[in-house]
């Protein structure tokens, strides 16, 4: 068999392109946050993870520009050898302080942070216990581990998790991995119950706050702060590409764990270090989040408004709550593509999400909101959603 045979048999993308409903890799020619230039026209963006809208804050841009002037465009090496800047160390200190952990370690992407940390801290015969709706990067980290025993529990189902934990061998290492805010569903992990279960069964708890950091919690520290159990969570991971307006990721936790990952994780040791510009942008964004709570407050106002209105129109939004991620469940792959196309034609950009990114029959239009969306943006989106929803019999 030719190893390329599967490539030639993959025709789904070509078919949807020919049908005019292909929803991926749509290029932007301009971007001011809430409104973008796509297909030669202005489009309202409700498919971004730029939750606080800080990618266009002049202070963040200037910090990135100044860092480029001072350090150049690249570190030209890995953190392990020649690529560590004083900026990297400053950021790790700031992140550890913000997350109220002993130490932090930054990676070039959030995906690499999960793959590097999870595959490094788990060993053969350890148990990894996963929420079925966890992000793909958590699954990738799990698969990169050697010989781990993997168990999955139903999404946010604490009774099922307890049942699984009771069945595990008590003398094996155990870690529970969960998203803090689930990126498709827009709901929040039960950190209160997860910490209790982890303690009961002698497991460690690892929380991915990619969509929670800068979004929920009194100070924007995510789901762990939202529930008030920050000190009971062992490792917190997050990314820079959402609220922190940059590119990269980090883990935070006990000093000994961070030191171990720093010297053992292949995705850190063998990858180029985060650029000066991306690092400086995070430092400035973190400063803004800590000193200007109005960005998070405005985000909640916008998100709560859209959640209430979309639900009032009759859309199925699942369990989304307290977050800027609001799914519109279509529950049919082909219909989801058509829905995406109609919204795009009307001037609204969303994300079409089908299996395997979500379970079968859970296809959805993922919408997400920013603190910088204006009221007229949101009301226009609602009018268009109402029109398209009635056309496609979603409401």
C-alpha cells in the first residue's frame, strides 16, 4: 500500500469547497478585533478567542515593538541552551505570582505546554483520568506519555469520575486532567468536586485554564479562583493566545515539579523559545489585567447579554454559563456547514464545529464574545442569528 493512499481518499474538504460551504482557513485581510475584513467586506467577528480585545491595545503593541527593537525578532535557540531571555524569566515570575503558585514555566505554544508537561510528569503504569470533552492538546500529552493507563469520565460527571477512581489500583500514581472552561461547550469544570475527589483517592489535579484565564474568577485567574479552590489544584496550565493577546503557553505549580519539567520535557528542550515580541506582549497584558478589571467586567456584560438573548430566541445553547463561549447546537454536520455559510453571507463570522472535535450528533456553531464588542455589534448579530435560525429551523 502507498502511504499516500489515505491522502488521495480524503475528499471531504474538496466536496465542501465545491459546495460553497467550506468554513475553514478563511483569510483575514484586516482585523480590529470585533470587526474584521474577510472576503472583501467588513464582518462582525464572533469566532475569536481574543476575549479581552487586548491584541489591539496600543500599550501591548508598543511593548511588542520595543522588545523587537531591543532583542530582535527571534531568540534563535531553545530555552535550554541559548534562547532564554531575561524577559522570559520576568514573565515566569509574574505568572507564578499572578497564579499564586511557587513557580511557572513558559512554552512556545499552549499545545506544547500540555504535551510537554503531561508526558513528562506521568510515567509507565500511572493512571491518567480525563474528562471526555478535554482539549485535543491534553489528549496529545496523554498519548505522548509512555505506557500510561488512561481512563475517561463522562463530561463533568462527578459520579462517573468517582466510580472510575474507586476502581483504580491504590498504589499507582494518579492524575486527573480537565479543562477549566470547556472550549466548545462554554461550561465550567466542577473544581469544587474535582479537588475533593482528588484528595479522597490520592490523585493530583491538573487544570487547563486556556479559556478561563482573564475570563472568570474575581481577579481573572480562571475556574480555580471562580470556585475558590486555587490552593487545592496542583498544576494550572494556560495559553497566551486567548485573553493574554499573544502566542505561547505556561504551566504553574510546585517548584520541584516545574524544575523537573524544565529539565525533562522534550517540547521545551527541543523547540525554539518564545519570541521577544510575544513575551513582552504577555507581560504588558498581564499588567493590564491586574490593574484594569473593567475589561473583564465588560466581557461578562456582553457575554451574559448574548446568552440571555440567544436563549430567549429559542436557540439550544447547552450548558454555557458565566463564560464568553456560547454554542449554538445544530446537531447535524452538513446543516452546521450551511448555517455557518448563511451567517457568513450575512456578515457574521462564527466557527463551525463537527465531530471529532465534538461528539457525534453534537455539531455546533461556536460563538464567542469580546469585551470590545459594541452594543450595535451584538444587536446586529442577534438580528442575523434570528433570521438564519428561522430559515434553518433551529428556532
